[in-house]
């Protein structure tokens, strides 16, 4: 059993230690929300991402949020293709609907896949971002998908 754990740990370390093709990126995100983000790699396999967005689905779910995530990246066998995921938190307020002016605080998860175009500073990413909202309209908010267009520098 110890050997299996050591082998799995070594594989995960190897995957994450491979490195990314970029250090930082800004992006526009379209999906169930519209927003922008900034991503900065801290190590070869981990990054910090800050995101601002306006949710646009549902008349009572229109809110402006600021989110922060700690993400782990795992390169796949295809050049430029990687999986990412990690925990985060969001804070904001409702801007329309029955909850207008109500505060929003949530514990979030983010997971997705991204592809960096070879020889170009552009990335296409798809993510799923479920939230456990704890203030105003509390509950699990699983329907949060987005397509991001990132510019690396």
C-alpha cells in the first residue's frame, strides 16, 4: 500500500512540476456570467486567479462578485493542454431582482481545461465553478460554466 501511495505521489509531483508555457494571463470570461480575470503562477504547477464577474442567468441571480482561487495545474500529454482546479471564495452583492442590495459570500470550487496555442500568447479555457453560497439566497449554486479567452504575458 505504501508503494502505491509513493508512486501516485511521484506521478502527481511529476505532472505538476512539468511547468506551464506562461507566467501570467488576463482573460475575458463568457458563460453564465460575464467577467474578467488575472492569473499568476506561483510555482510551475500552482497559480492564483482573481476574477470579477456579473452573473446574468435568472432575474434573481444578477450579482456582481469578486472571486479568488488557488489553482493546481496538471499538464496532459498534448502540448499546451492542461487540467486545472482548486478552492476559492467569492464576495459581492446582488444588483437586480428580489435580493437587490443583498450581500453574497460563497465558498467556491473551480475546475477546467485549458489549451495554450503554440507560438501565440493566447489560451482557450473552459471551466465549471460551483459555489456554496452562505449569505442571501443561500444554497448550492452548481450552474456556473464559462469559456475564457486568455492573453499571456
